[in-house]
C-alpha cells in the first residue's frame, strides 16, 4: 500500500509539472510571432505576416506545438488520476480526456499551422487575400477550441469534486472558468476569447500548484477486499 501511495504521489507531481510546462511553452511560443485579428486592416496583416523573422515565427509555432503535446499528456494523466468509485465522476474524467484531446487536435492541426502558413506565404509573395484567409482560419479555429477547453475545464472540475481529489477552492472556480470559456465563443467578436484565455491560464496555474502540493489527490482510492474463496 505504501508503495502504491508513493507511486500515485509521483504521478500527481508529474501532472503538476506538465500543467505548468504547458503554460510556459504555450506562452513562449505564441510570444515569438504576431497575429492579426479577424477583420483587421490590410496593413495589420502585412505587419503580422510579411514583416519580421520567418524563422522566429516558425520556431515559435514549434515551441507552442510542443506545449500542446505536453497539455495532452497532462489532460490524460489527470483524467486517469481523477477516476474513483463514482460513475458520474468517471464519466466526467472521460469527458475531460476526450475534450482535452480534441482541444489539442484543433490547435495542432489547424490553429498553429494556419498562422504559420500565413506567415510563410506572406514571406513568399502570396496574395494578401490568401494570407488573410489563413490567418482568419487560425482565429476561427482558436474560437472553437476555447469552447472545447471550457468543456474540458468543467469536466475536470466535476471529476475532481466527485472523487474528492481536488479541493473546493480549485473545483468551484473551475466551474466558473469553464463556463466563461464556453460563453466566450459567441462573444469572440468583442474580444472575450482573449479575456477568457487569460482567466483560464490563471486558474490552470493555481490548479497546477494545488496538484503539486498533492495533499488530498495523492491518497489512494479505496481498495475492496477480494471475496473469500469457497
């Protein structure tokens, strides 16, 4: 039992490190290249995708992509650790794992390549209409992925509360943050996505610190005794 408990504590610490690593890599990668918002002026698209270093932009995409792969590891590990005896909680953990995978797929398959392709084409003489379309594809995919991220957050908070592995001061704000992310999708036109993402990052870092401390989540789930042999 002691060895099992120590193994779970290591997994919780691993999850916390992965959560923080995701935020660091994502922010570092996104900071290495400008983007133009949907509906911006032609000059804004030129400034974002024609000027500047293409090498730095593509390197930033690779760093951000690595961050999303780390998020996939964190999401699936958290979903595994948050499984308990509650059927509802186990279902929520499965939803968290699935939505985390979809969020990463949208980011790696469309959002990041869209921005990088816009920059690549902009540096190689493509028409501005093509650059604009690729940039807008990046943004609209980002809008959709924020809604999926909200679903992940809601499911994670629910699973953590169901198995009592996450404290209330992490789970309850998680419900609010998840709802904010979902509500930000229809409000993308007025900039709610950026605000929702900032709120989510703050909550995710706080949750990572709680996971690293592991005071409650590191404990083992109840083990049922095997039935006696006849």
